C-alpha cells in the first residue's frame, strides 16, 4: 500500500517536473524530481526485499541522477522523463 502510494505521488511529481521543464523553470523541476526521489525512498524503507522493491530503488536512483542534471541546467530531453513516467506506470500496474 505504501509503495503504491509512493509510486503515485512520484509519478505526479514527475509530471509536474515535465511541465516545469517545458516552461524552462529548472529550479522547480529539480525540486519536484527531488521530492519524487524522497517519496520513493520512503515507500521502500523497511520493506522486505523483493524484485519490485529493486525496481523502485532503481527508479529512485535514475530520478536522483536526472534531478542533478536538471539542477545544473543541463538540457534534458522530455523523452527521458517520459521513459521514467512509463516505468512508474509499469510499477503501479504490478
């Protein structure tokens, strides 16, 4: 339950980050991505190890790297955030 809620919250934050990037608002986009990482990490804290947990942790790591690039003002293809969103959807549907 907590994992599912975390995935949903992370997805909404990724969608918001995409909107911020579209508006070239890198600071807010980085903040949203950072929040997405936080909710994913909290949703897996203390959970029993299983393959879905590894996938969520991998997503958090990918989001952390992406947030760093956005915070540095690097050009970020929307496709990359679309792929992250698809991965979140995939985990939500499990």
